C-alpha cells in the first residue's frame, strides 16, 4: 500500500481533529491546567494540514507545500509549547512565535525562492526532529509520581517520531534519484515518517490526554485530603499519613501526638464574628505549617481542634514543640487588628512506642485526656502524658 494514500491521511487527520476536540473539552473543564489549550490547537493544526493535503486536489505543488507544511510544523511547535507549560517550564517570551517563524521561513524559502524539494524536506525533517526531541525531553525529565509510566511512554513515542523525521531527512539527502514534492521516489522514507506520525496521533495524543486526567485525579485526591480553609491535612489525609508511617520496614521507634484546641473559640466567634473566627483558624494553620517538617505533620482535627503527628521524637522535644506552637499562635493572634488581647490554645501531648500492640486511637485518647487536663487547669497551657503536672503558661 502507498503510504501517501489519501485514505490513510484522512484517518490520521480525523484522529488529530478528534483529539483536538477532546483537549478543548478538557481545557473548558480544567482551565487551571496549563498547556491543554496549546495541545488542542496543535492537534487541530496538524489535523487540518493533513486533511487539506489528503485529497491531492491542489495541483500547484508550491501551494500544496505551503498549505501543508506551515500548519503541520506550527502544530509541532504548539505541542512543544503546551508540554513546556504542562510541566511548569514554559518557553521564554516569544519562544513559540520564534519557532513558528522558523518553520514558515524554511517552508517559504525552499518552496518559493529556492524551490528545492531535497533541501525543503531535509530542513523540515531536522526542525520536526528537534522540536519533538525537546518535547520528549520535557516529558522524560518531569514525571509526576502517580503517572510516571505514562510520562515515559509519551516521551518515547515523541522520541520515535523525532527519530523517524531524522531518518527521512537522511534518506532524502542521500538519495541518488531526483526528489519531487512529497518524495514519492522514496516510499521507504515516507513509510518511516508516517509511522512516526501515526504513533503520535494514535498513541501519543491519548497518552497526553491520560496525563491530564491523572493530574485531575491527583488534584481531587489532594482536595479530599486537605482542609479547604487552612490547607492542612484533614482526618482523611492524616489517616493516609499514619498508614504510611506504620508500613512495614519504616524505622520508627515511637509516635507522638499533640492535640491543640483554641480556647473559648465559640465566645470569640460570638463576640467578633465568624470572619474573625476563620482568621484565627487560618492563623493556627499558618503557625502549624511553619513548625511542620517531614517528621512533624500538622493537621486540622476538626472545628477549632488541630493536631501534630510526630515520629521519632523524644518526650522533651514534643513538649518543646507544643510550647513553641502555643507561644507563636498567641503572638500571631495578638497582631490581628480585631483581637484586642489575642487568642490562646490548650495542648495535650502523648507518645507511644511502635510495637505489636500499638493503636493510633489509643494514642489519640491519651493526648485527648491531657488536653482535657490543660483546659481544666486554666487553659493556655501544655499537658503531657509523660508529665505529672501541666507546663505553666508563659504568656502575659
């Protein structure tokens, strides 16, 4: 079968246009994901170029070359720009315009001013190989954990298309026979090229579509695991964190929990309003986030209650962390223009060794009992299961 057969080109063109429609649909539903619109425009540009050239209705080869190669090469540049945006490394200012300008100038130069099919096909093969190779590099270097295999496959598909373009350029420039438009004299070169295009249209586009869907799923999981007001983990997210800490093979000797409860929060809401109450909750979230680390995980437990889950720390360091949280929160709340005397927090601290009888619910119950003692003892203080008395308040 002739690889330039119009039927094959129509199929590839329709496939690209269909992919464009799906990318436009994704862009409408998830405008915050960068690069999807550029991918949609890229598929549309490539699809229109192929569909326009498929019937071979344009008798003048120069016009046929201009109407096919310019949108086809522009589509490759748009793919590169979209991929760079998607992975968070957008092209420099005017980078896309420069790439498209290069493609236009090469096509015009070797079609109208110096009509040379060998030079035209060779330079455009190098251009497409370079653009696709750089796009593959972006995908290979940037791999989200939940979709690393898809990134690798997409990169390999684009790398295969780049290699096919290089092979076509090499075969054309080393051909002994004269070359005309579309190089029908080199059927093998055309087969190699169209196999690369088919791989990208039938596989590569849909893998990119999958990458967008996987990112959306990851965002939904992140939203489900985090508190929308403070940005801290919620209980669902904390359960996943605890599960990872207790996984077999993790060298964790003990686990500590700090339960924090903002004092008189209902009265604060009633007196200053719910906006001020939300501001206080956000302050607490900010304080806890600054004190967090890979071994200190902050969480919004619910309502005005927060918690730290700490792995591998001693009892003294847990109390020190609690005191820092108490003091930093009071200092931050005093700076709020609507709170004359600021707000305070009571904290209960507990720790347990990780052994065969460990239960996180028991650890939380111990910390909760200490929190009750802190509130019963006058609030604005820290009580620890390892201590017989509450730590005295340090705020004036």
